[in-house]
C-alpha cells in the first residue's frame, strides 16, 4: 500500500468525518490492481507451461512468486477493510 497511513486508518478517519466513500474507493482500487496483477501473472505462467519445450524453471518460479505477492496484497486489503468496518460499528 502506498502513503504514510494504512487504508484502515484512512477508512476510520473518513468514517468519523462521514466521508467513507473516497477511502473505500481507494481500497477498491487497491484490490482491483492486485487482482489484475495476479491474473496477469497466472496467465503468463499458463502460457509458459503451454509453450513448446520446457519453460525455464526460474522464470516460472519468479512469476509464481509475483503472483503470490499480489495475492497477499489483495488479502491484506480485504483484512484492512474488514477491520475498519468492524471498528466503525
């Protein structure tokens, strides 16, 4: 995530100010970006596996590691949203 404060902090502050929509929009952007990257990495991996011959093991490993990093990014964004919403009640 970018910036100095976490998305959870931004959502909490926005909730208090009655302006949750921009904070939630930022979170949705973060999720969409991470999920798009994950799909791209999975597509690249599938293409490497489908290609004629043996795909380089290191390239596959690197691509799968990038995919897992984006999955972790999306999972963290969901966790932060859940925490922010449960604390906002």
